[in-house]
C-alpha cells in the first residue's frame, strides 16, 4: 500500500444521518462512489443500532486526493435527515463546516436546538422537493446528497454516474427519478443563494479507476479467486454480507451457498465439502464462532483444510451486536480443546483481506490445517477505494492432494502417514484404492482409532512437525513510516488504517513516529517480529479491546511488552484526530 | 460385484459381545453388496457413540466426526460429490439428542442420504444414561427414579418434517434389516432407518426379547406406505406392538437436484479457479 506523502493531506469529511429506513446506507455508498468516480480516495464508516426501523444511523465518508485510511472525528458537512442527527452531531461539525437538514422535518427554531453548532445551517426543503417531483419520501436522501454536492461545489456528473450505476441495474426509471431528485437539491442550493457554496474538494483528473468495496467484499473476492466452491453460513452481523455476496453470485460463479440451521452446521458442512475435495469457507462473528469452535479441532484432527472467517464485534455474549471491537484475538488463538497447529491472521485493509484470504486457502490445503481469518465490524463493513486487485502470479497450491495415478502407485496408502514434513498425501473419497476413514478420534497412520500412548505421541509429533515449514510461509509484521523513529505504534488487524493516518498526521507535525503492524498472529512469526522490535526505541500498543490482547501475545511469545498501551472498547473504531493526540501524549 | 466379505475391514469391532451393533454392521455390509455399490464410491459418515465406530469396520471411505454432527458433514459431502453413495451412521443420542436440529433439517431438505440410526434407548459408551428415546419411567444412572420426559418419536418427527422414506428395522432381524437398507440406499432422497438395537450391557429393559415380542412386519399387514395418514398412525405405534419395515415412502426432489452448480457435474471435479474480474468491475 502506498503511503500518503508527508505533505498536508486535505481530507473532506461528510456525514449523513437519520433513522433506519431512511436510506442512509445507500446514501453513504452513493456519496463514496461519487467521490471515487472523481478520482478521489475514499474511506467510510457506518454506525447503526441493532434494529430495522427508527433508531439512529450514520454514514461517514472521508475523501481526499491522497490515500485516506482512517475515519475523522470532525465533519465538514453534516447531512441530517432527522432532528436527532442534527442535535447529536453538531459538535462534530468543524468551524466553517455546514449542517444541511430538511427545513420542514426539523423544528422551526433550529438555532436554539443546536447552540453548539460552529458551522453554517443549510436548511433545504427536502420534503417539498420530493413532493414536487412526486417521488417517494425516502428520496429525501437523494435530494440531500445533491444539495451536499452543491454546497461543496463538486461536479454533479460524478453523482449522476454513481446513481446510474447503483439504480440503473434494477430499473432505468428509478435511476432517472433519483438523478432528477439529486439535481433538484443541487440546483436549489446553487440557485437560491441562501447558503454559502465553497469548493471543498476537487476531482483528480486522470486518476486510476478504483473499486469501492468493503473488507467483507475483499475476503469474498479472495476466496473466489482461490477457487472457493462451497460457502455455508448462518446470518450474523458483521459477517452476513459475505453470505449475501456469495448467494448473489452463486449461479455465475458455480458455487453451492447454503444458509444453515446454525453455525455448527455451517462449519461442519464446510469441513464435509473440503473432505470431498471442494474448497470451502464458513464465516461468522464471535457468538457463531463459539458454536463453530468444536469443528476447529475436528478439522485439525482429521487434517481437513478449513478456512474460517471471524468478524469480531464487541462481546461478551451478544454484546454490541452492530458495533466494533477487536476482542476475540485470544479466543481465536486457542479456540477448541487440545493442542494443534492452526493459522490465525488478521488483515488490516482491503488489499490484505484479498491477498491473505487467497493465501489462507493455500496454507489450509498445503498444511491440512484450520485457518482463521479475523476481521471486525470496521474492516468488514467500511467501504474503501482500492485499485482493482492485481491477479498476476496468484497460483492455487493444493499441496499433497493426490491424483488417481499417484494413488494407484501407492499400494499401502496411509492417509495419516508419518512424513518428514508432517503433511500426509491426501486421497479424495471416490478415488480407487484410497479407502480410509477420516477420524476425529486420535488414530493410527491408517485412520483407525488408536489408544496406544506411543502411537499417540508419534501422531501428535507428526501433526506438529508441519510447523517447521509452515513458519517459513508466515510473513512477519510490517514496518511503515520513517525508519529509526523515536516511537513506534504496535498494532494488528483493522487498527492499521487509523494508526497509519494518525502516524502521518504526527509526522507532519514533526513527530518521529512509525508503525509496526501484525497480520499473522499464529504461528507467531517470532524471528521477524523480534528483528523489527529490536529497532524500536519506544513502543505504543494500539488495540480496540480492554486487555491489550496483542500485547498479551507478545509477552507470551517474546517476553516483550509495549511501553505504553492505548486501548478503546466503547464499540467504535478509532478516529484519527483523538488517536493521534493519544499517541502524542504517550510519547511525552 | 463386491461381497460382504470383501467389505470387511482389518479393524475388529470392539462392541460388547451380543450387542445389536454387530448385526447392523452385518446388514450394512450385506446391503452395500446387494445394492451393488462400489466400495471406493461409498462413504460412511458417523458421529460419536458406540454406533459411530461402524465406519472403521467397513472397507469403504469413512468419516468419523464429532458428536451429533454427521448429518451436516454428510450433506456437504454428498453435495460436493454426488457420485458418492453416502451412508450416515448415528445413534439415538447422536441423532435425536445433540444432533436433533440437523436431523429435522436434513429430512426437510431431502438430502440423498441413507440414515441408519442405532436406537438402543440409552447412552451406552458413556456407561448408561437416559436417552431421548428412553421410555417414560425408564431408570438409568441419571434417572434413578425413572425418566420423567416422554420419549422422542423419531418416525413421527420425520413424517412431520416432510420425510420421503421413513422406516424402522430391528437388529434382531438382520435379514429384514438388510433388505430395508437396500431399499434405503436405492431411495432417491433421505432414507431414515431407525433400528431397534438392544444394548446388552446397560439396557436391561429393552432387550432382544422385549423387541422380538413386539416387532411385527408391516409388509405382512397390507399397510400402504404411500398413505401419509396411515403412516402417521403407524409411526405412533409403540407399545405391545411395534411395526418394522417401510412406514412411508414418496418421491420428492432431492437437495442436490436443487443446486444449480451441480448441473455441470460433481462440484469436486469441476475446475477450481473462477474469473473474478467481472465481479471486481462491479465495484468500480
């Protein structure tokens, strides 16, 4: 990932808020796509409670000519589709910012209800414009987005193109009606002269075309690129959108996609598919992963390749069902009874989500082990502009999967043969001469159940011997930013984005900070991690959990602990400005 | 043509002498031979319990998994390679206790599997606790004053869930059972064969003799297995007389027939890599 350079990078931050059912999600996506089509980088975050209608949803979009990977606390333009948004978010509007709202859906004495607003109020008769256009009430959001593009003086054509590609797929008349509504909002703020119109961001001509997608989309694409043919899951936020994506592409990609009766069935089915030779995956969140936990050990003991996705949300129990946290790292590291080899990895952005999901399938099959990909609400659901993934050199590696010919040349085939590297050649059911029983009980090399202590020890050693080669394929943590910095931020998973932007902002202030980011956490890349940590002078751990779970891992693996810990467990991801302030404070 | 003898694995069964499981094993091997299945194209999936050791005793492919989960594992194996003949071996605890929800869902999906449940009305391998099919008042280590829960009626449940092959066998009548399993293998859809299987060590009530006195062959009574209402009546019959044989049989679309991806052949044999470029284009 290219870093934004050290020059001041202007980030435009727009927030749209309203009740669930007001089309906040679609609006946020439209705004993000409009900016992306103008050649800008975008990064978003969405906040919503666990309900269907009512409540309070917000969608925040950050756009910049430079790469942007963290959400800002302050907004330039607030689009309030209801009174509550106006009241709850006025303090987030920057000085010189603007708060746009529906003139008639908000109490008349607006100024009184938002005394803290430092910016300008922009009343727009959203409801009236929709009525004039004979549109559906929900289209207030489209009018508002049009008005927003008007007050920031952003070329309307990008919004029009975003609307057409979003709605045009379903019905051109819907697209036309929405373009019309957006245009009316745009014209209103330009023509009436009642509010200030200020160029807040400019398109970047000639910029490469970028995708606008979430971490879940990236995981799904990585899995499909890896040859995924089976996907089973039970709906659970924030993993559900993978299930939706797979179901939508079931026919075009030749998949079997099943919504199962529970997560136990989802995981066991994926194991069954993999046993039969099909690349498979099951995704869920913490609660569902609790139910899948027994299956992780089954995959390990039967040496069935398996890929899990654990998209975290705050626990314990149901916790905050639609919010963000990184509280399941320690759970994933040791989930399921007994000692066994597994891979645990946590991508930090879309590119890592795509490439490491692809790699996860190769690792699972080469080493015949379970692989757990950890995501979280923030990475799973935030849209980020990303260059189309470069597919060059991506090679599927099925490891020691046997052909019928190889099997025919192996007269005394043993499924769990004690080999030098611990990985045994794998025959698939249906192949002549390979008959064996995969066994969740410990077993002989043949697969027959074993209780003998000597054989038990031998087979445990065999399964652990995989580590010797596996560890060579595990990338160490990556250092970003200036080398030899006074302080190093140490983090993992989706904290990468906000930490990166906080680091850049501190660098611009003249502070010497860099960033060490872990993707692979098990088997733990000890040597490369130590090498990197040796270069640091002062370390600041940044995590979105209560007990600094990465730090606990560093202590266990390296007897190393960060000098200062920054933690957050309020159900929201880090905002860049306050995170930067906390890092600066920790350095003092 | 494979013979039952050729299906004998090297592992010697470690069930108690006289256990009903031995005769089920014999019947399974006989049925695989009778149905003309090729061993390498046959896969036996099991859960946990005495019953679930069975795959090790038959020379086919097998999967000995975890407690209660053979049905989801078998469902995916069947959908991933529908050229395989998949037989599921489970027990009353495995299938009607811990795995009950999978049972109902596998039946309603009509997955093309042969499901053989060793039903001995007790937990044997864990040394004698009550089971979902234990009769009311049944005394075990965990119900010293007698079971207070009414027993699960698996055949009634299967009928209610849309089962297309609902049957009962008896380990004390291996010839009948063997024929029943052949019918189950040939059935297109999920074939449930609940087998009365005496546990000679921990169940001193439901013995061979107890079952033998009650079991009667439905085929001898003029029962019409296509009559759902009659099947519902027969499925409830559990007392002085207990019917064995096919209680209900019907043709219905199977799960794998509903998966568009399988029209191009078994999933496991299709080329792995798909082109994701059109998908990426949609995000731009």
